[in-house]
C-alpha cells in the first residue's frame, strides 16, 4: 500500500492540481496533508479532483478551523487540530504533525515506524533507528522554487520524491 504525503499548500491551487493529478495517475488513494492548507475553499477544490482517503493535521497558518474541518469532513476525510496526531495504516504506527516537535527523540523511542512533519517547506527524508522521518517539502513552491510531495510504500518504507519547478506548475490551467 502506498500513501502520498503533502504539506504546506498555502492555497496554491495550481500546485494542488499538479500534485493530485500525479497522485491520481499513480493510482494512490491515500493522502496525508501535514498542514498549512489555509482557506476553507481548498478542501472543496481538492474534492473536485481527488476521490480517495485523506488525513489532515492543521498547521500554524491555517485559518477558520471550523469551516476547514466541515469542508474536509463533507468528503469523509479525517481532520485533526491536534499536533502530533497518531495514525495506524497498513500495520504501521505513524505520527503526523505540522511543526517538527522532538522528531529525533520520538524516533529514538522506537514506537513509530514513520514520523511525518511539514512547516519547513524543504524535503527531508532520513532514518533514525527503524523510524523513517519525512518532510515532503511544499506544494506552495514559492519559497524554494519547487513544488514537491513524497510517496511512501507502507510495506517496504521506501520513498519516492516528486517535484516540479514552480514555473512549470504555474502553467497549469485550473
């Protein structure tokens, strides 16, 4: 089973279109968003192009938690304003958060197979003991010039990074 991991979309609808078109083309029906979605209209736009499962943890820039939550839940998606949030998928213990909090210490406990975080807008994939730590970078794209996300194989814990220059993403018609 594979899951796509995205973060820091910051209302970039073209970046989200690029990511979800790619995710759909890969046949992935599970996505984790690690926060900074921003506006309540974004879940509705995601719902227009993506029909799989989605888990969201809110970030420090997300506004109107109530309307965001309502709009995500319209699609049956899971939303958490608590960070970190725990998730079990495919018999893997996953902890997801927006801001990186004690990541290495959590990995050293050996209680988690995967630790996911966002906030820094830069791809970070590494292993501490048996734990895989992943920051998928940013869908936003404007801080470092690249939109990115990560696909994680929950069986093997292998990762694949997908990225595109923000200039190319800007050419997408929505």
